[in-house]
C-alpha cells in the first residue's frame, strides 16, 4: 500500500491506502483509509489532546484500540461503533482501575473495579453500577458478599467487619431489612427482624455460654455505628466519552464527492462536526439523506446499508381530545381527579414491601362518598354526587413505591391543573383511554371481568414485578371505580398504568404484535398511516437487532413474563413496540440539549435528547436506558415474499436504520374463559386454528415467544 495525502489525489472505490489527513479544526488522522473513511488500523489525534490508536471499521472505532485523555486516563480494549463495548480496562487519572465487560460505555457484565480510595469491588455490573452478585472490600478490612441492585447492597448478603462481627440476612437499599442474624466472634447471636427506623424491629439475643454485657445491645448500633463508614465508592467521572469525539464523516463524504464532481470553493474546508455522534451514520454505508443532499454509497456491493430516516407525516399536536368543560366525560374526569387526590393524599401506614395476604383480599376495598357540598373527609366540588372505590389500596400504594413513583408527582400528573386527553380505543374492546398531560400515565376504563382478573392475579403479579425489576409486563399503579348516584347508578371502573411512550423522542412507528395472523393487519390504507397509527403483525416490515447482552436479557425476561402469564391462564396479550428513527447526521455542532419537561413527545419538531446527551448524562431520567426503554438498536428492513399469512416475518434486505426502541407486554387481563373457548371453537372451524388469537394460554405463550424471538435477534 502506498502513502498519500487524501486531499491531493482521488481514490478508487474499495481501495485501501495509508494516508495522513489534516482534518478541520486541526485534528489529524494517520492510518488506513478506504472509501473516504478510516478503515483498518489508524490513529486519530484531537486538538484537545484526546487520542485513539487502534482498529477502525467504516469510519467508526470498532475492534481493539486504546483511547487516551489529556488528563492521563486511558481505556484499552474493545470498541464498537465508537463505544467502549466488550472487554476492556479503564485506568483513571486518580488511580481508579476497572477491568471487565462494557456495553455502550457502561460497565456491564463481570468486572473488577479497584478504587483510588483502596476499596475494591468484584462481581456483576449493570448500566455502570454494581448489580447482581458481587463482593466489596473496604480499605479498613470490612467486606460484603452478596446481592446488589443499582449500586447498593440489596437482597441476600453477608457483611463481615474487620473486628470479626458478622451480619447474615436480607438487605434493602444498602441497609439490613427483614430477616437477619448478627453474630459476634465469641459465638453470641442476635436473630430478628431488621428495619432502619427501628419501628418494626424485634428479635432475640442468644449469648455464647453465660449471659454477657451484650444482653442490652441495641440493634440500631449496626445502622448508627457499624455501617457509618460503609460507603460505596462511585469512581471518577469520565470527562468526555470516546463516542462523543467521533467526527461527522458524512459531512466529509459530501465534501469529498463534491470535489470529485467539481472544483470546490476554498471555504469548503470549514467542515462542521456534530456532537450527536451516534446519530451520525457512517458515510459509505448507504444513501445518506441530510437536508435533501444525498450521499451515495461509494461501494454499491456493500450489503450492510445504513439508510437515512424515512420521511413521516408531522404530528403537530398531542394525541387525543382534551377533556374540557362541555365534553361528555368532563364530570367523570373531575370525579377521577378528586378520587385520586383523596386516595393518594390520604395518610397511610409506613409502606413495607412485605405485604400480608390480607392486603390482597378481594374484599379489601374502600368506599368514599363525594357529595358536592363536601364532607368531613372530602372537599366540596362542582361535579355530580358520586361514590369512589379503591381496590386493594395498600397493594397499589406499595406497587407505586416499588416502581419508584413519587406520590406528589403522581397526583400532580393526574390531578394537576392540566386536563386529561381522551383517546378512542385502538382495539375492539370499546374501552376508553385517557392520557395525562405530561404523558406519563395512561388511564383505561375496564370491564368488570377484567377487574376480577386483575384482583385474582394481584398476589402473583406483585411477586413477579418485585422479583424482576426488568419485567416487560404492564406496570399498574391503581385500580378504582366511580359510581354515580341517582337513577342511573352507573359504575365506571378504571386502572392507572404506565405509558410506554412517555419520551422526548418522537415515536415514528408503533406495532402491536401477538404472533397470530388472522385479522392482524391495519384497517388503514398505507396513504393514511401516520406515526400515531398502531400497526399489527402482518404490517411489520422490520426486525430489530439488539446488542448481545441486551438480547440475552431480553430473551430471559420474555421467557419469565410469558411463564408468569401462562401460569395465570392469561392469553391475548401483545408486545407493543414504538421506535424513533435517529437522524443520519447532525447538520452542525451543538451543545447538549436539555429537555424542558413540557414538550410534546409526538411532535416531530420537539427538542430531543441526542445520543451524546445520553452518553454524558446516563443517570438522567430522560436518558436512562433499561430493557424496553430508550434502547438503542438497529432496525433492518424486511420484505415478505408473498401476501400469504403464513409468513409473519419477512426476509431481511440488508437495509439498516439506527433506532431508539420502546416496548412492553400489554393487555394482560384476558383469561381463557368460556367466551374465549367458544371463540376458539367457532373460529377453528372457519380458519387455521394456529392463525387465530383465541388459543389456550400454553399454546399462546409458545407461539408468542417463537414469533417475538424472530422479530428481535442478536446484532452480530
């Protein structure tokens, strides 16, 4: 291979050369170059002192390499598309060292972190925090072995102090909680129930041999003294991530092609760089459309084509009809808001995650009268006289705590000055859906049979969501009923649940997938489909490629959730998917945007967090990445060979889009009752029994999993 200055002569497509390239703003690239992109081994030096030496693939740091910061910090290991991803070692400027697995700049998987303070953690990580099984050794000799969650001791574990004292038991958010034993070196033992506030704490002391001075020992000493110095180090912050340093190669590709077609004005050397690096598609991987300027793929034989975002109809206002005065459901909305404010604001017992069976009793409900003139417990209001029912209030209060829902925020979202918005039912149930103005919560009216199913399965549901924080099943926050007084005696039952698509990203496409084919297509003609249209199985024209660890976690959780639903005899559920097409390139550099909280998530022009923002602020509530929320992935276009219903998943085309995924399992309140059994028998005589939705829960679960695991695949 020859050495050339890439600006001096034209390269033929597919030719690899060693070049020295002076880039705008003073950056320098030295190494292998192909199709206007770094490809092979190369070194990139930024003007701020950052440097990368290693392997490149189509303009992105991919493979083995070393990234150095001006502070002296280094990362050496595997990269993928500019991210620290794979096995690697980070050495900080203060002496911190982490060696282990990475996923998209996060420590995830097995790894060892030695802190500059002298502490050391060895075990499992998730999204940059200890999560799973792990061992933490403090500099003073204390150490903890056991389960972790979100960076804190949580679950079953053992703490051993340097003086020989030992605690074996359960932990919650960094402190002993629940059953546990405290053991002294002399063999003395305290067995009991532990709480940080000491209110419900009780236990028995067993001395070693004869009673000793420890007989009057206060268990609160563990919280006040023994754990005082058991602080978990967080490690040093990375000033800027390698993925944030990637230049806008597509802008360079446009300039380069322009030079091949015509003489370029000398001012064209002032190329711009985008800070939103993951939204920058690699030039040379496909036809990249940016502001109607098309960059052609210099290698037409390349089967891995990354396309620009498809064009969609712009939705300039929020979904649904605002329920204002005069709306037929205005009084119902007021009743609902009054009831929620009363239920959530009412003082209750201290919430413990360990609920007694009586809390789940179907008879556990609270009726409250709301006369217009007010009462001892309710305020005066302008709506009609009604009664309000809370089903299993303690269970749902505990669920809200489990899902980290703040009571004040919850009331403000539902009962604030902003009105709810009504959506017509997207399904056949005829039920109504309401959205809060901030899009955080969805309220659905329910049939009596659905209420019975939810109450019946509530104990199993609670245990499931408590055991698996990554569960994809719908998150329920409250179950209520409004009963109007007077001649009608009408009852309206409704459940409050999480809105999967509460995001500052615009949702460009949404699919409701069951794995069945009969009737599973949108009733709208293609010309009328817009971003608010919910498409179905036979409309699906993508498969979604997830990074290896995310894919493994996805498969595990789908299996767990389907097992749970099958055991509860639930069927007819579906996976609701929404995704946002990321921009191919950023027209110009920009600072990290900040969401204001009052943006329209369905408005095309609303400000949205960039991937650079996610890199820089991984703990931000808008940018947190978890299973089913804000998940980066690649969507590959598919084409069905025929219109036959037998082929639900089309053939991959090799055309890829960078997307942000949101998904969850919805409609989990339909059991296989006599109505569904009759529907199955009737439709089986007319259609292929495997193509209809109404099938036995076991068969439904298997078919659903088989289908979903074809739609979601590992990104290799």
